[in-house]
C-alpha cells in the first residue's frame, strides 16, 4: 500500500483491512461469549465509530440492540466548566447491560467526563469497547474492556476516523508521517 495525502498531510499505511477485520471479529467473539443471554445495548459514539460499530455488529450472533449517539460539549458555568451531553439516546439504559463503542481513546478525557453521566442512569453494567487506544497519550485513565489495537501516539485517519472532515471512507487505517 502506498502513502496517501489527506488535505495537506501525508499518511502511511498502518493497519490493513484484513488486520482490522480479524481483530474486530475476535472482539465480537469475546463479546458474544461474555454477553450471552444478557441482551446488551451497544451505544456507538458518532461520528468516528460508525464503521467499527457496523462491522463489529455484523459479527454479533447473540440478541443485542444498538443505538448511536453524538457527544456534544459546551461551556457550562464557571463551577461546572466543560460539560458533555449525549444527543440521540432514546433508549432507557436503566437495568441494561451497556457496552459503549468508541473509535479511539486518546487522552481519555471524553469518556472520563461522560461515563459518570451514564453510571448515574443505573445500567446493570457499563463497559467499553474501543478499536484503538494510545496508551502514551492517556491523561484520564479509562478501563477499556475490549480493545482492538494499542497504537503509538501519532495521528491516524481512515476506517471512520477523519482528518478535518476527510478520510473517513478509507478502508484501512493510515498514520501521519513524521
Ligand atoms: P480523548 O477524549 O480520548 O482525548 O479523544 C477521543 C476523541 O478524539 C476520539 O473519539 C476521536 O474523535 C479523537 N481522536 C483522538 N485521536 C485521534 C486520531 O489519531 N485520529 C483521529 N482522526 N481522531 C482522533
């Protein structure tokens, strides 16, 4: 595979379609085993996770539901600071086994701010499946229960992930050169 250009930046091949699919299939198999009979609710976080969620869900063979949310952040009052809310969550999560699907956990800030709000709604369990994780960038420790790949602290695009709006449609994952 050759390098590609997205906007003004050059990216090199990092994870192939085959690598992504076989890893996601293995994640789904673990989830099928762990959640058998629990009718889990998958909550995929848009935009970045749409491809990962779609492929993962195709490998799920147990009864399961999926919904998609968007996280919006806005400045609250001085005392609350930065607030993150979920848009589009139309399913009750009380007494459900919830599995969050995230494209990439970088600093961990997004999930660490948002998870307490989910916990507050009293799901039976709350776990995280992330396709990518940058351990070296982690500032807010998050426990990832199902992880695709640990990757270096370099910007990546493709497979749902964008660089300034572009690159989401690429089948593979590419890493910024330099
Ligand atoms: P965190 O709150 O964990 O720092 O950031 C998570 C979000 O930042 C991800 O859901 C993703 O939208 C974005 N992000 C972090 N690293 C990358 C990256 O390497 N490439 C792209 N395209 N987005 C990233």
